[in-house]
C-alpha cells in the first residue's frame, strides 16, 4: 500500500495589495501535521502583546526557515505560478526558470516600495485578460492571470507573488516546484503547488471569521486529508497526454484540478 507523502501541510491565502512590506490582513497562513488540526500561523513579527498581520516579505522569510527545519512539507498557495503558453512564445522564453527570471526583471514587485499598480501603468510584459492557461480552462470559474480588478481575480496576487516564488526557488533549490520540476514527487522532498481555494472552500463548515482565513484553512485541511487518504498522488498526475504535460510544465497546473 502507498504511504503518506508528507509530514507537514501549509495553506496560504495570498494578496498582492499595496507594497511587499505592507501588513495585510488578507494574507493568512495555516499549518498542521498528520496528527493535528490546521491552526493559524501568526506573522513572525507577532509578540505576546502585539499581534501583527503578515506581509509578503515575512511570508518568504518564514517559509525558508520552516522548510529548512521541516523536510517533507507541502505548501498550497493561491496565486498563479505561471502564464499561458502564448506568453512564453511571445517573449521567447524556453523554460519556467527563464520565465521567472524574466518576469522578476520586468515586474520587480518584491522591491520594498514597489506595487503591482505602478508596473501595470508601465504596460510592460503583460497579456490579454481573456487568455487562459489549460488548467484554468479545466475549471468552471478560474480567471485569467491577466484579469485584474474583478471579484475572485488572482491577477494582482500572481503579479506580486511571482518574484517571491523566484526568490524561494533560489534560496531552496531542493524545493520541488510542482509540476515545473516534474509531476513525480521525489521521496522526502518538500513541494510547493498552486491551489484554487474555491475548489475546497465549501467542503468544510465555516470555522474562521474571514474568507481569507477560511480559504487558507480549507487548503491546509484538504492537503492533509488527501494525503491521509493516499489520494494526493492522484492529483499530482492529472490525466494529460504528453503534449499537454509539456505545456503544463511551462504554464503550471492547479493542484486538485483533474
């Protein structure tokens, strides 16, 4: 019988609002182990007397330290990890690494005082808001990574999060970025994957006061439950043919879309 793949589970509800160093109550983090229920993780700046919201810089710092100390962790994060294949073709990008490096150069939204909005005004390195990746076409409601300013959009969080994903990849080269590093998960490795909380949100009764907290909780709980039921491996291998797999290793895939 297959064994459980992971020892720790993390769900992150992300946000691209304001600056990378701006504290944002929409950024929520939950974690658990196979033996515990998902619990909220407070910002690393929180003290016993002064609670603090997360900012994007702190999320990166916390993840790097956590993953160094806890191998065999899976992280589900709710922003797009890549762009449609047409973007790769337009800008002559041969790999996901090329994409991340190129995007981080033209959209350095990880800089201390930078915002997504300032780079949107420049109109640099962007795409059509009607363009969808294959994984988004396989859902009923996922929106384009280029579609801003509508309810449920992940465009801003995607454009804010990609440079941090590039930093995380460089700081933790052993981290398996699924499916870009392959659909097969190496034994004992930690994994980060794109998720879409709307797929899981209604599965669980509401336990937390905000939608962002409930989303992070739901992702964390789903990852744990699927791993306990030996079902995560199935989601790591969506039913794609070889041509579709090649595209997905550039465009990315939403874990849970099968």
